[in-house]
């Protein structure tokens, strides 16, 4: 089956760009950021929901897919300005051919060192699991496309291992952090695709996000594995051409570049397949020699495991399942609650754990900082208070909520 070219769209507003996409009858991809609504009501720019009415303009497109805008969110906003619940609700608002799981990209300008790359792999795994659970609630799990991340080929394998149970013949997996990657080299596009081709079961397909057109001849030997690629590179070429010609980069100008770009990609797919020589895999990460650095490394491993599997909701409640509950709710029972939390096996994660602390980087960044500073006290101010429903309020106010800390909960229970 030939590799399919999916055209990235900057928006779904009526005009020359959307009209050209309809005329070309190529599948299209829209980013969640492209459907976002923003406001400055409070004096600064903040996310204010989705422009769902624009989805009506998708009529006439060959197909429409949805991306979570992971790179834009990280580079422009420092993280997703919307919740996973908001994103999955968007995915359920239109019959997308597929919608990509939220993910945490690892391009060099986002993840500046090896530790941050691995941290973001854990967060990607967690986001995939959360999106799948939310998709089941919305009845759209069949169109969910898991997304894997990595810098090295084996990084992607880590994501695959964590998501293995959801991979079936015919499954489609999105491969992230491709658009700024070289074609060649031990961490190049082809090295990653070749590695995935070797470890994935037969019948599992790949979508390569943002792959450069120059890589297409080298991807042809993997037509049995790669279902599609997407790109909005025509927009970049239009901007460069407009600057050189000293003309306005109008939507008509961009639409013309789109048509030429699509034709160029099909021409590349008609070329003879090209193969690259194999490269020696990257050297494994060095083992710390210093005992303190060894302890920090082990702590990071454990924190990443917690991010991926810990069974706590964002509101601070534990999904008890069959965990034995302590008999009393008192200060003396705190050790029993700690054992219930930290010494039980969790079978699934819960949505929103990355929102339980304030500050950039979430839980992993917080624990890394504490370990690096050898902190003796935990910064309680970083914890976000969770909310509970008031019980002694009028019926008309039952949905009102108030912040509640563990200490307040214990004191309230003892009264």
C-alpha cells in the first residue's frame, strides 16, 4: 500500500487554503491549537475553549485527522493550556478519521538533556493511557491513535513496551518528534523507523509526524509499515518565497504552494526506493560513579514509574480497587494510608496527576529539583489543594466546592 500524504492545515476558516485542500482531495490534519479560542478578558491571553463551529467547514475534505499540538503547546505555552478532558471532548465533537493521543515531544529545544527526554517519555506513556480511558468514556477509542516519543530509536521502544497491550493487527501508531530530525545517522528518521519495523508485530502501521519530503525515497522500503506522513512544510516554503519576492504571503499564495508541495511529494513517492547504510547504535547512558548521583538516578527511575502507573486522581482521591482500607481516619492511621498508597500494585493510571502540583515541569521536575538541592523539607506550597463537595449547603448550591487539605480533612472528621 503506498504511503499516504496528509496535508497539515493551519486552520479551518473558509478561504483559498481550505478550498485548495478540498480540490486536492488529500486527507487533512488540523491541530488542536488551530481550533482553539483565546481571550484577554482578565488582562492576559488565555485559552477559552474550542471553535467547534469551524468543524462544519471540514465538509468536502477527503478526511480530517486531529493532532494534540504537543510541540506548539510545549514551545509556545510551556505545556498544554487545555486539559486532557477538554482535548478528548474535542476529539468526540467530529468524526475524525483518527485523533492522536496527547504526547510530550522531545525535540532539542524542548528537552535539553537526556534526563528531560526520559522524563517526557514517561509523561507521554501516561498521556496515552489517560487518553485511552477518556476515549472509552466518550465512545471514540476506535479512532484513537497512540503516539510514541523518543530521541533515540530505543526510546520509542520503551513507549511501545508500555502500550503493548493495546496494539493489534491494523493498529496505527503515531511517531512523534520527527519533523526536526535528520534523515541520516544513528538517531535519524530512518534509524527510528527501521528499529520500530523490527520490533513491532506484523500488521501494526505507523504515521510519521512532520517528516521532511527529502526522507520519502528512504521511507519507500518501509511501505509495508508506514501508512502515512503529514506536513505543513508548504507554509514555510511560502513564507520564504514571499520574503524573497517581496510580496504578501496571502492565503492564495500559500494555497498555490500547497498544490505544488503535494505534487512534489507524489513525485518523490514515484522514485526508486533508496536505502541508507546501517549506523552503530548510540552508546548506552553512563552509570553514575558517585553514590549520591546513583541515588538520584534511582529516584528518577522510581518517580517516572509513579508518573506512568500511580493510581491517584488529580483531585487527590485514590482509586482503591481491592486495596485494604485502614480502619480509622485519624492522624495515627497516616502510616496505614501511606502503606496503602506506596506498597500496593496499581493496574492503571488516573487522569490529571500532572496537575497536582504547581510550577513548570510538573511532578518530575519538582522531585528532580528536590533531589538536586538535597532538600530537607518538602515545599508544601507547590501542592494544589483538591476540591470536595460541600455537604451542608442548600440544594441550589450543592455543586459548590472548596479547597481541602489532608490536615483539614482529618480535623473535620474528628469533630
